[in-house]
C-alpha cells in the first residue's frame, strides 16, 4: 500500500507543489537581498552655495589693463563627502578657483568664460555668472596731483570747513590709454561715515576721477594717503542788553544796570547766527534797595551763548 502511494499521481502532485514553494522562497530571498544591497549603496549628497568668490583673470598684465568686469562670482558645490565640502566652503582651506582665461585677448571689450579649476575629486561645481564682460586696453601709467575733498553734508551743523590737506601731493596712476586721457586728478575723500564736529586725521583710499567727478577704473600707487581736515565752530560776537523787571522801590528814582561784559559770543548754524543781533539778560529790581551785584543767565534762540552767566552791577539812585 505504501508502495502504491509513492507511485500514485497524488504523491507526484505533492512533490511538485513542494518544489514550486521552494523555488518561490529562494527567488523571494534573492530579490530581498538585491533590494537590501541597492539600499545600502544609496549615498547622501551634500550641497553648498559660496558667494563672493574672487575671479582670477589670466591675461598679459605687462601689456594690458583690464576693467569693467565683475570681481566676484557665486559657486554652487555638490559632493558626497561632507568633510571635503566643508574644506572648500572655508576660504582659508579652499583649493578651487574661479578662472577666466584672457591670455590671447587684445584691446577691446570681450566676454570671458568662467571655469572652476582645482576642484577635489568627487565634487562638482557650477558658477554664476558663467561669463563676464571685460574691457581690455593698452597699459599706461601717469602721475596726477592729489586733492583732498570733504562733502558739505559731512560738516556738522554749526561748523564750517577751515582747511583740507593731504600728506602726498602726487601719485602714479595706471590704467588703459582711453581711461588715462579722461583722468583730471586723484581725490582723497573723507570717509562716508564721518560727520565732523572736530578735526580729522587719517589714511583714506584714493580714486582717479574725471573733471566732472566720475570715478574711473585704475590702479593707484600709493593706494592711500594721509588726509587732514580742520573745521571751525561758527560764531558771532553780539552785544549784551539788560532788561529790568519788577517794581522799583518807592524811595528810588532809578536803578542803573551795568553788565560785567558788554558783548558775548554765540555759536550755532549760520542761519541761527544771522537771526540773532543781541543777547538779552533780565534782572529783577524789586528787591534792590542799595547798590548791589547780581548774576544773570543769558539765552538766545537756537544758539549757544558763551559765557552763559555774567554779573551785573546795580547802582541805585535815590529820589
């Protein structure tokens, strides 16, 4: 009976089913292993944006002068190595450069392609802009005089410019032929963040300018000079007038007031000074019965008075 079972069709069906299940489990296991391997091979990608990367322009600097171009670019970095990426982001450890090759360029305006060079392995980069416009001209040097300059708006209210001087009278300016022909002088400007209510002394950068003040592209040697600015406080001398207030004592016919000084100095804007012709001090004579001296506070509209306190001698005249 057992022998007939193993030789029966039912036995062969069971064996076929078991074999099919075995094949299915083996295939499923293999597929799972492949998926796991693929997942384990997925690598994280890191990106970073670096702004204001200097552009290194290759050209014949002995023969030509270049201008009119963007000095910096933005670089977008991608890497699977976070350590390498961080190293390139840091300007102190950076190895890559943004380069524009103008080695064979001649005079005129041309467009230069920007490329990222010296990039570490496993890292990609794109740069924006990818091209720059550059003006190229024959290199020329010439000496120009230096003029110190202070904008009127940089003088504090109540002060006026007295003297401006520089410690270097002339400098060498290098540019292209066309630009050199437009330069009128070199200016040493007081820094924009300065508003003077006192004298100034410091080193300031120079700019080559046309006759109308337009700043022109150039290299100046030296790049900075000493600038000294002297200002004066606006002032005016005006007379002092004494006004008597209060009631004169019944036994007196008059009280004569004489200030300790006849004039004082006032300080302020020019408009405020022009509006003041005298300074008035008021003295109360209600309690004056004999010759005496009092002190007065002096004031005037929109100006400062010096001295602000004076003495006044009061002389009584009896009836």
